[in-house]
């Protein structure tokens, strides 16, 4: 090559040292922000670094200092606006504290979650925030812990992993939402969730490995039983992972002879498909079917009727979990904390008495 | 410590070599997947690695091979479902080709975009996909190029950066959407976009540094002028970056004596705020105001009336840009490509003749 400015080789600490006429060790101390040097030397080195357009090699730096200034995040499904609000809470909080965020998406698949954790640990993030897709297999999360990096859990607790965790009051939220339906007279109520396993049919709470889902279903079933509903678990439906799956599940529910008079949806992606299908079948909300969903997604307030929702403070959840993590990153030593953030119910127009009944 | 299993030190190549009774160089060749060894030796080393639960140090590996198996992505706003669909297209395509994806969010801020690019380069991603927030300042993108890493642009072209680029036909899409409005008789049409700068008011196309936005506004203005509208740029509004800002802009538009009879929204986050505000003011869509938005967001089909949209194939956009990048990562040498993916218009119920006029 005849070109005298090499295209790829970057400016090194040695180059800066030479330019500033100091030792490489001294230049490294200034550029790395550690050790003690005189103000004059610091100024010389920084001026040389600027003149040469020196860029720290982040990778080499992280090997030296052990700190990358980066928080790694693994969320379940970035297309779900619950998570995108949580991620904004994380990003805003991290940025304000001088951290960058890199994000990976597990698609609620445990293998993808493990791969994501491996990538982030490999990339030497300082700490991780994870929404664990299930509680059976936590070896990869133990690995984070063992590697000495702080880990905090978002939205879902793991009974076997004692780390900082921020969730909402899932059980209580489901109870209040279900009670709105039973109080107005509903006795055939379906619960539809994305969590999946072979068969899609409920066999027992112990089969549900996602804490938030188990707690919601516990709450749902408890209130149903309290209202005298026999075997309410008949109407718990799993596997609404994608629009097509949700439509198939809803289709079966709406075609049954004992069609539910109300549906509680576990997230807003599920609820919008249910809402569309109800309308496509010429049924009315709430006259024919009442509908409540978790998450105050933007669309829920603009439909006719607008939808009653469990409002989960997703942004706040992201903010709280990041604050806990950053306190650990700054060296705070304390027992792990479990923070539960309360939800509220926003009553709109999608709940009515079951058809054929007046209360 | 009395514990005989060290908590933090990880198993090294040297440990595996010792266990497998081979040299460290041989173990490194097997574990690194390079060089030639006999099948017997390979099996011994892999068995030893498994027995010791050896995990490759991704960071050290990337320094050795120069490949991390990771694609870095910088998107404008992950809360915008256009981008979350594009990210799913990217992730699915990357995963199918054996790559992991790490994601950062610029919030459409150039400084955050630069920081994100620095982080990803520092983390030695193999290549980057970026939705550049503006075209004025591309030094950080040139740096990627200079570092020898492939770069591909998503959704927005940069005139000064000749790299693989996948966009939609923004100008044409805006023309078709605007023509629907002018054909039915609208002569006072507002265009609302998130792109911001001091003053919020249009002064000329040259002030718009985001290619997709400039092309849309070009298309919008061209069709308006063709329909005989004088100074249509009076109704171009910038800075609808967040719900509050969009509401303020819409409020001003709706309060003006020459209130627009139709609004074209540049994304679905803007459109939903406009739709809510129109209803809050007791106005009707489309009787009082017609509304078209870019992006077939989930909510647009469930409102009353459902909203006419420019359907952008976001998933396909993500897929196409990732395929181009991966071909480069695999060593393909070719001139850069500019792929333009066509959009379509889904006509629903939010467009009508302007009030007081019949066509």
C-alpha cells in the first residue's frame, strides 16, 4: 500500500505516549483514568490523545479495569410494549448514571435466553437485568452470579435465585380484575396467557414455570372459586404466543357450547387479537363478551368501547430494577431486595353483565 | 477460603489441555475451531472441556479470531412498533445464520447514536445495522467503515455514505397517501413528523437531515402543489417526538381558524395521539378530519373508524438488511446495494370528503 495513513490500525496508547513525551505507563494511567499523575502530565497526554484522535480500545480497557460501563439486558419480547416501556425506564436510568445499555431479546425461549446471557457475559457487561423466561432452568443465571457480576430480575421472581428482583403485584392484580367480572355476574371466565407447554391445557399450578404467570393464574382461580365457580381451570388457556395461536385459542373458546361470557387476557398483544376476533364474529364487547387485559397499551383507550386494563407501571419497573443494579455496581453490599410495585385497574367500557343476566 | 472449587476463576484452555493430556496449543486449536488435529485428539479435548464445564472466553476468542458472531444494531426508537418489527426481522434472520444480535437504542438523538456505535465497536461486533438519526454528522459511521466492519443502513439512506442500504419507497408512499386526500377534495392538509429542530417550522427541504422524512415531505408537497394548494409547507409540523409534544402540535393545528381538514401522520405513535385529541375535542373522523398514518400498527385496525395506513413491510426491511450484511460478513465483495422495498396503502375508514364539501 502506498497510502501513508493506515486505514485500519488505530492509534494506541504507545502512540499517545510518544506524542506526549511520557512513558507508556503514564499515558495508560491518564487515558485509563487510574493512578496518580500531575496536572501538567495529564494535560499533555490528553492533548496528545486529542491531536491523534485516540479512541480507547473498549475491549482492552475492559480486560484491564474489569469495567465496561455497560449494562446488559435480556427481555422476553421486545415487540410487547410492556417490555419496550420497561426498556426505556432502564435506558433512561442507566444513561443518567453514565452507563450504556445493550439489549437482547429471548423471545421467551429458554435456549435463546441462555445464548443471550452467554453473549452478554462474553462481552463483559458490568451487570445484567433479565426477565427469566422460566424458573426450572436457571443454571445460566447462576453462572452470571458466579462470574461476580451483579444480576437483577425484572418482572419475574425466581424462587431458587436470591438476587435483586422487581415485579408487580401479579397475584393481587389478577384477583382484582377477576373480581370485577365475578361481581357483575360472570361465571364462565377464560384466562388466556402466552406461556406455553405441550397440550396447552391446565394440569396444575406446578407446571407453570414463570412466576408472574403462576401468580396471576393463582389469583384468577382463587377469586373464581370464591364466587362459586366449579373447576374454573377448565377455561385457562396457554400458548397464545403469536397472533395466529391466539386466534386459534380464541376461536375454540368462542365456538364452545359453554362459551365464556368474559375473558381476562394476560397481555395486550393477546387482548388485541381477542378483540378483533370477537368483532369479526359479529359479537359485541361488552354486551356479548366482557374483556379485561393486563397492560395499558396505547390501543386500549381508542377502541369502541375502550378496554378495562390492569395498568402495570412498566417504566417504573425498569427504573427501579436499574437503580438496584447500579447501587450494586457501585459497590453496595447488602442482602438482595424484592421490590413489588403495585398496579392499578383502569375501568373503561369493556365490562358488562353477562348476556341474559342483569345485575 | 476452604472451598475447593474456586467461585470465580473460570476453566482455562490450559486446564482442558492438562485434563486431555495434550499441549495447550493443540487444545486451543480444537476449542478455537482452527488448525488441524486428529479426530482422536479432537474427541479427547472436547470430552475434557465438557467434563470441566469449560466455557470459551468470548472476549479472548474475539481478539484471536477477530470474529464474535454478533451483529450490533442501533435503532431510532424501540418503542415504535415499526422498529420492533424490523428488529424481529433482523433477529430471526441473524439467528438462522448463526449470529446473535445486540441492540441499542438511539432515541433518534445523534449523540446517543454515536455512543451506541462506540459501545458496539468496542464490543467487537462483526458488523452493524444502523438507522441513522441524521445525515449531517456521519463521522461515527465512517469510523465503522474504516474499522473494516461491514455497515448496513436500515430505513434511511445517507447520500454521503456508500454502504448497503434498505429503505421503503418513502417519497412514493407519501405521494399516494396525499393523493387520496387531495382526490377527495382536501385542500388544507397537515403533515406531522417526529423529526425536530429549533422552531418546529418548515423553512426548506435542505434543513431536513433524515432521508426518509425529507423524501416523504417532498412527496407530500409535490402532490399538494399539483392539486393547486398554495404554500402547503405552512402545514408541515416538526417535533412530535413524544406524546406531549404531539398533543401540543395537534392542539395548535386544531385551534387555528384555517383548521386542516386532513392530517397525514409520519408514524403511528404520532397518529394515535392525534386520533385521541380529535376525539377529546368532540370532532369526528372522518366527518370533521380525515387521518392517514404511516405504519400499520396494531391499533389502527381496531378503532372506530379503523385508520387508513401506509403499510411498511418492517419485518421484511429488517430481514433484507440483515441478509445483505451477512453476505458481506461471509466475505462477499461487491459494490454497495440500495434496496427499496415498496409499501402499500390499506384503505380503511378514516378518510372522507372535507366537511362542507361533497365530492
